[in-house]
């Protein structure tokens, strides 16, 4: 038996999963190499905040891309294809801005990190939640 969730419930569920995975990524992240002459606690906190936000966005973007691919399969036109391409571009953006991915490729997180390093990603995350909700209605 399958239960269809309302668009709001589905959006809330995916948002909660993304938040949980974002939080989990900040908990399991080992100590990150920090730039010299930076207050360690502040930089570490900012990197964790960026890691949470970018992981949150990445999980939401995977769900959004899945939704747009399903839409394109049901209604193949230029508009739905452009939504798929847009969401894939945003997936690549979130993936490359994630500090964990940077570490996996051998690069330290950006040395000029500050609150404005992740605050734009918070607004991107809000936009993704709105897009995901709209794709469900």
C-alpha cells in the first residue's frame, strides 16, 4: 500500500532529511586544516556552518533534480528540460562549494571564510525549498 504525501508534507520530509544529513556531516567531519593566523574556534565554527548549509542544499537539490527528471519524463518539453539542467547546475554548485568535497580533493577549505561565505547559501537553500514545494504542487 502506498501513501501519497501532500506537497507540504513531502517538502517538510525532504527538508528534515536534508537538515539531518547536513547536521550529521558537521558532526562526523574530522578536524579541518585551518588557515594560519585565524582564531581557531571561529573559523572551525564557520566551516561547520558552511558544511551544514551546503550539505543541506545538496540533499535538497538531489530531490529537486529527481522531481524535475520525473516531470520531464511525464512532459518532455524545453521548459521541463531547462529545469533539469538548472537543477543539475545547482547540484554542481552545491557540490563544489561543500568544504568536505574540497577536503576529499586535497584542498583546504577557503581561507577567506566568514559569515558571508555561507550566508548566500542559506538564501539558496530557501529558494531550493520553495522550488521543491512548487514542483510538488
